[in-house]
């Protein structure tokens, strides 16, 4: 019975392995990347059997040699009598036990090494970087490709020798070649010679390891910065060289034991090696660091800090970043400011991270559709003008609740429908997005032409769907017809044919779903779609890439394409600072939204956006395009997987127009530039001018995300699409710098420009700007009015825009009504907040807010140097102003201040009737103030008024 169960278990294991391999091959074949999978498979098999056989044969050979060298006579002793019982049990089954243990050892070794196939293939196809390290003058490719491979080989051989020693010692001891008790030598001459050779090989490998360790010093973390430091170069480097020589001599001493008898010489050599390792490899560098480096660290480390700065900037692609001094001479002439405001293009006030719920409520159409919780920013030409556009796909969430079955889940509700987009710089009536494309079905008159609105491949697709069978009716979109829906049948190229019993069996096993095997609804021509999220598809098509966390859809030539950015990374670039990919890319969006994937905690010190990939949302066609044509890592993998990456010249212009600078790369680069914008070693050592990414003012404790927006940088003649961020000085809420990277393909694409603010007059940072919005008296009153009746405000992205030699801040403030039993709240625009210098405004539109700030009729002026004769009552209450007010305006302000004081006193005492009366007076005073401001006057009226806190009493 037991043999039958064993045979069945083996057959089941083989079938499961076959299922996994064959279904993976079918999937890769369905997208045209079968060679990628077979190349990986061949490499894994070669490494598995190569390493496994090496371990099995070498350890097995040493076991056989130890057995053959067993002594013919073993002296009687208690020890040998005890071992005899074990020998009696083992000897009859010696071959079975040995081969079983060696087989397990080979399997474990092969499985471990097979996972290192990228190291092997990259080494075989390595490409020169054309850059040499400053210490050993070796090309960087040696450290990225060759050094890891040598370490892998050395590790496998080390493990093999160590296990051989362990196995040989066990066999020699079991059969009497080694003894712990009894008179005379404790080791027979053959056993001594055998073990001497093995230990000699081990020490010889140690000599090789010491020699390789020298090159590993370029990744040292001992000094002030990454890379070989003063102590590494002047103490540890010669120590490693000396230790390699000593280890070589020690190995010779062990080998000499073949010709002479006794262990004294090898013992002396081994003792010398251990002492040398302790003294030269540990104590000596410690003394150098403590007594030479620390007392004069900057002088000793200056050269090595400079190496680190240069290598880090080059490895992260920020060596071309331009740092420009900005803000020393802000424009003060009101006429020039108004003229520049008139030329200010469409500021993207529609926040893609907030309006996802609005898209969901207004464009979901049916409850079985859904939009992501954060949308994407792209550019489209609408009515002859290129505009920032907020885009999203209407994907399927599954069959309606209460109406579900296997057929409906897998064969009817199979795909989403529609591309929804809205202007980024405007709102429609009611504060909702001004949609460019919307509703179902797709209209041929819409401004973004779309021929294939079906979405079979998306970020929220089901685990698997069965599509395209003969006569199969899949929900295309709901309508007002008698049936309530329009149906279609998938006819795309993607997918795996599943109309045979064998394939149904394989996939029923893979998904552990018997319905795939038993259902009679699967007709001829049916295909199976699975593993169809854009990130997953590109990752499997190019396993050597790190995939950006935010793929985005674009309409190109009438089809919806997912655009996915792929990175090549390394962690062995010499002298480059290492960073955590997960930590560098974390921000409010990755921490609070599900639509953007968080990166894994990989440690990297080199990154390039080498590949732009696309996935067709209808048929799943995957294309990989080379983007960075100078990246040696991408060139290496293009040799490994030949003809899988198309050259940059093959990118269609209509597609390239939608490429943008990827966010995860930008986040990594801004983390690096927070320190490495400082290029002077002395200033770097002292930490002078280091920055940090500020907290998101809308989400305390979270890092502020970067923002896509179209803007005109200083020196530019026109606006261009860019990805932007800001920096604070370390532990300081003020603004240190503004950073933007060109995101429109062309000559400025990828050019990083940093506007550094004057250190003695730094403007307010994001947190301070947000606080000024909440405390400015007029804005506070406007926000208070928005927060009534249970309504809450939701701050949008706080955009920072270089303007007038200073910075303009723009923030949309959304309102969200209280949810009820029958409705779900969604954000709509409440006000647009603007700040320039000390001038703050809130209005229903950006144009009105800019008019308040720059138009001269309602914008607060800068604080005066001295107070005018009119006293406090004659001044604007926010920002000073120092201008004479009309009698009506002064009276309205006084009434408003009195009403606010009365409201807060009534609120404190729980006097609800008093709160209601004060609230009415607040509204009356605000109306009177607005009327007074609108009348012609000799001087600007104030744009601020006090506001109470809390909510009005309920009626």
C-alpha cells in the first residue's frame, strides 16, 4: 500500500509542476513573449542541475573517499563499541541512505541557486558602462554584473567544501578514522591526509574571498558616506591583501600534510590566519578610525565624500540637475503682476486624488462599475488646444449583488466600458468636473475619439474570465432597451484557448475551480483571460524591470492603452548612496489609496527609466519600447531576451505624446537631491543646506506627493507639462526649494530644475501656507460658511507655481455633504484658495481669486512699514493693508467682529438661541462688507474678516 501511495504522490507532484509550467508557457505565448519564459526556464534548469550535481557529486565523492580510507583495524574501546551498533544499522542500507541524503542536498542546493538566474544571465551578457570607479579603475559593469556572479560561484563552492568536510568527518568518525578516545593518534594517516586537503581547499577559497573583498570595499558603509572611506583604503585594503597572502600560505601548509606526518605546521598556519584576521581585519582598522580619522574626519574623508557625491548623482541620473537661485528680486509692480497673471495658463485645479469619488457618483452609471480612488493626469488636444486632463477608466467590479452565479461572474460580466476624462483647469456648474468624455455608449461626436471602449485588461479585472465563445453574450454596456443592456462577444487576439478537455483540466487545477471542467456553457472558440493587470503583465513580460506603481490609461488612435513605466535598478554601483525603494516612494497617495501600488523594500543605488511599456486594454497586446538608450543594464537584458524590446525609434508619435516623467523615479530622485544638491564635500560633511520633503498639509504625518501640472518655469517662453515638488529645510517649515522636471517628450524631457530660495528670506512652506488659509479672517469666514449643516471641507492639492519672481500657491477646497441612507457624499468644488506673498484670497473660480490678489479691487496689500493715523480700525484685518476704508466697510467689519465674539461666547455657554441670532448677524455683516467692497473707493478694501469656529445651531 505504501509504495502505491508514494507513486501517487510523485505523480500528483509531477502533474502540479507540469500544470504550473505549461500554463505559464501558454500565458506568455498569448502575449507573444514565450521566449522570455523559456529563457528563464532554461537558465533555472541549468543552474538547478549544475549546482545540484556539483553539490551531490563533490560531497558524494568525499563520502566515498572517506569510506574507502576507513581503517581495516579499529582498536577496541567503549567509543568503538557504541559506534559499532550504528555501523550495523547503516551498513546494509549504506547506499540508500547516502544517495537519499545526497539527493535532498542536491535538491536544496539546486533550488536555492536556480533563483539566482538573473545574476548568471546578466554576467553572460554584460555591457560596459564606460565609467570607471576611482579606487580600482575598473568599469562599473564589473561591480554590477561580474562581482555578484563571482560571489555567487564562491558561495556555492564554499558551501560544497564545508558540507564535504562535515560529511567526511562524520564518515571517518563512524568508521574509526577519527577517534576521541583511546591511545595513540586520534586520526589515521589516510583520514588526516583527506581532511588536510579539504581544509586546504577551504583556506584557499578564503584567500580568494579576501582578494574579492578588496573590491567590495567600494560598497562600504564605514565612513561618512557610502563607498570606500579613508580607513577602508589605508587600513582595510592592505589588510585584505595581506590576509589573502597569509591564507594562501596557510593552504599550502595544509596541502603539505600529504607529504609529511603531523598537524603542527597546518595548525601554526591556521592560528596565524585567525590572529591576522582579528588584528589586521578588525583591530587595526578600528585604531586607524579612532585615532587618525575621527580627530580630523573632514580632512581625511574629503576625497571620499567627493567620490560619493559624484557617483550618487550619476547613478540616480541627477547629475544634470540645474540649481538656480530664485526669489531674490520678486516683482512688486502691480501692473506687471497683473499682466503675468493674465498670461497664467490653465492651472490644474481639479485634484485627481480627491475627485475619484465624484467620478464614481456621476459616471459610474450602474453599481457594478467602479473608478479608482485616485485618478491620472494626462494631456489631450481639445478644440485645438493642449490641456491637462484628468482621466480614468470605468472598470467592472463584478456581477450585481444578489444576482450572482458562476456563469454571470465569469462569462457575462467580463469587462469594463468607457474612458472618462475632464478638464484639469476648470469646473462645470455646481463645482463638479467639466467632463470631456463621459456616459455610455461612447458618442462618435466626443472630442477624444474612441473606437474600442471595452476594457478586458485593467487594474481591477476579475481573477479570470471566460470570453469569446461561440454565441456567448457578454455585457458590453447597460442601456434603456427592452433587455436593459447591449451585449458583445470578445474577438481580441489575447487570451488562451480553453475549448479542449485537457486545457480545462489544467486550468481547473490551477484555479481550483471545478466549474471550468464541468460547465457546459463554455463553447467552441472560448478563451481564458487571467493575470491581466497592466503591472503584472509587463512584469511577467520583462521580469528584469521594476514596475512603476501607477500605470495610466491613454487613448491612442482610438484604442485605450495602459502606459507603464519600467525601471532598471542595481544595488552595486560603486560609491553610490543606497536607498530603500519603498521608503523613497512612499507618500500620502501610496499610504491612503489602493490605485497606486507601493514598491517593495528593495535596496538600490542605481535607477533608470529604461523602458516604456503599453498594454492594450481590449486585447492585452504588450509592447516594450526602449526609452533610455544609454542604460547598460537595459542593453544587457535586451541581449538576454532578444527582440522583446523595440527600439525607441519605433514608438508611434501619437503614443509618445502621452508619455510623462514617472512618479516613482521622481520620488527617488527628490529624496537623493534633498542631500545631494550639495556638491561641496565640506558643506556636505557639515550637513549645510540639507532639505527634506515636507509633510502633506492635507494629511499630517504623510509625505507630500509630487504633482503633475503645466507651468512656465523661469526663462521659458511657454508653459510645459512638468512634475513638481517642493523642499523644506531640515526641521524647518519654511520653503527651501521648488523642483520640477520636464515631462513632455522633447528636448526638455527629464531636465530637472531646482529653484533655490534665498536662505535669509525663505517663503512659507506648504504647512504654513495651509495654516494661513485657515487663519486668514476672510478665508476663514468663507471656509466656515462651507462647513455648515454637517458639510465638511476636503483640501485638494496645494500647487506651488513660480510666479513673478516669487511663488504662487493655489489650492482647491472641496466640500462634501453629509451622507444619508440613500446617497453617498462626493466632493465638489467649494472655493479656490490663492496666496502670493502676504496676499491671500478665496473665490469660486481661479480667475476671481487671482483678480482679488492682483486686480487691485479686493486684494490685501503688503503690511506697511508704519501704522497710519487711522489706527487699527482703519487697516485691513489680514495682511495689514494700511489703506483708508470707507465708512460702510469699517462699520461692516466692526459689526462682523462683534457678531463673531457674541457667537463664540454663546457657543461657550451652550446658548443655542444666542448662537442662532449671532449667526444671522454674521451673515448680514458679511453681506454688508461684500457690498461695501464692491463700491468704488479711493483705496482697496480689506479682503479678510474674522470668523467663528464651530457650526451654527440646529433649528
